[in-house]
C-alpha cells in the first residue's frame, strides 16, 4: 500500500472532531439526567446512595470508597493511554516509524504487579470489615423478630412473638439509635431462590430452600421504603415487589393491635363468605377464625389493611380485587393463583366479603 492511499483511509480532522463532540454531548446529557432526577423523598426509585439504616450506611460508605479507588485507577490508566496514543501515533511524515520497544523492564513489571496487589488487598480488607460488622452485629434484646418466606411470587411475613401474619407489606418500627429497635429477619423460601432487597435499608440477602439466612434493618427514618426480589425466581419475579413501612413506635403498636384479632365475621356478607369457604380459596389462603387455613397463598385475615394486591402488582381497590379473583393473569400473568371461574353474582358477593377483611 503506498502512502497516498493509506492517508486517504484515515478519518479526517472534522470527522474526529465530530466524534469527540458527540462523546462530550453524550456525557453532559447523562450527567444532566442524573442531576435532574427528583430528590430522594419523591423519587420512587430506591437509591443505594441514600441509605436510611445502619447496614445500608456502611455499604454506602464502602461503595464510595471502592468507587473512589476505581475512579483513580480509571483516570490514571486513561491518562496514560491518551498520552501514549498521542505521543506515539503514526506520523504523516513517517507512517512506518515504530516507537522504541521495551521488554522485561523489572521496574515496570514490579510496579504493575505490586501496586494492583496492594489495591486488591486494601479493597478486600475494607469489604471484610463491613461484612463482619453487619453479619456479626450483636442482636439487642429489644429487637423485633420477623420470619420472611419467599414464595413464587409474593412475600409471607410472620411475627412469631407478636402473633401477626401478613404478606408483601412489612411494617417495622423506626429505630432510634439511643434505644435501638432493629428488626431481625429470618429468611426462608417455600420454593426456589429469592432475594430480599430494600436498597435504602440493607444489601441483598438470598432466601434459599432448606436454609435459614438472616439480615437486620434499623431504619432511622419513618416512611415507605420500596424493594424488589433481586434473584430471578420465575415468570413474575419482576412483580415480586416489597413495601416496607417504617412506623413510629406508636403507629407500629397500633398496627400490631389491628393485625392480631381474627377476621371480621360480618353477617351482612355471609353469602360471600359462603362462596369463599366452599371454593378452593380456603386450601390456599388462611383467614384467622374461619376454616380457611391454607398457606400456599397470602393470609387474607386483614387483606384490606394492605395498600397493594399481589405483591405490589396493583393497587388494592375494589375493581382490582374483583379483576384479580376473576382472572389473576390479567394483573400478573403467570401468577400461581388460578382463575376460579366464578359467576358474576358469586364474584360480587365474594368481593363484598373480602372488603370486610380489614
Ligand atoms: C392454588 C392456590 C390458590 C387458590 C385456589 C386461590 N388462590 Fe388466591 N392467591 C394464591 C397465590 C399463590 C397468591 C399470590 C399471587 C402473587 O402475588 O403472585 C394469591 C393471591 C390472592 C390475593 C391477593 C392477596 C394479597 O395480599 O396480595 C387475593 C385477594 C386472593 N388470592 C383471593 C383468592 C380467592 C378469593 C380465592 C378463591 C376464589 C383464591 N384466592 C384462590 C393462591 C391461590
Ligand atoms: Cu422472587
């Protein structure tokens, strides 16, 4: 190839300038989008960089530290790369010129072996410290115990010492650092692997069949914290959402008091209760104080105290409740609740009954 045709294949200066401009515009746009995102309280996307609980704080600090180190590595490598590209690129005047080749420099080889090894050791020790501090934290006697069971595709929550069973929406008290009331979760699975993840409260912990895992949360702020099953567990894994309500101590004990009693037995909805108790519903669902004691699906004793249906798939309104029972797949395709093919009359009576389960 002669030098004239070689030159004609290299991108022109305008071409190069345009690519650089595009890259810069792209970076600015990405940065702009990040800055324009709504501030944490109204932002429905849980953000690991806005921690609200001790373990999440420790993870946040560790990730900033790791980000800082990796950013330094990135800047160093990128600067060297750009320097080498500019300094040693083929010159138009002498396209076949090669820079001096350096082999076996002990100094350079030592530098790029020892420095990365030290960096890895530092990252390892920093991570090990945080893992130990979170996993081996002493459990205070004031801790609240919750058993969380992952199911395809919903969450079961049992508070053994409080006598409460609920689903999908976890209520826990806020934990004042001077009187900590952390919540200790025992994580189990009824079927396959799931993962419990509330980004602002703690990292992920898997729920694995035939194994007991543990995690704790001690939120310092009241409010609603969103999470998500973080391990692919089947078709509706993406609609296996978590809602954690962090309550003041007063509203937490009020919630517990409201969840304890058996279900409302309202005579005006006896027809609907009859439909429920004579259909397969009772094999999969429990309603305390009635013959219904299934555990394949969520406990419905206080169904109407929950804001959402089917693990956050839909808002808990009458229309959605009716649609859900008529055809669960309409709201959550692939959910493990079958359509019971009820008549419109039975369906209306049944929904009237369910609406009294407050
Ligand atoms: C084969 C077992 C099975 C039967 C039978 C069944 N369900 Fe379900 N049900 C489930 C499962 C599993 C879920 C959770 C679905 C999900 O979120 O993915 C569920 C969820 C629900 C929910 C939503 C609860 C919540 O807190 O989100 C309601 C309400 C409900 N079922 C009512 C009924 C009624 C009424 C019947 C009878 C007409 C019935 N189910 C029959 C298994 C069943
Ligand atoms: Cu899952």
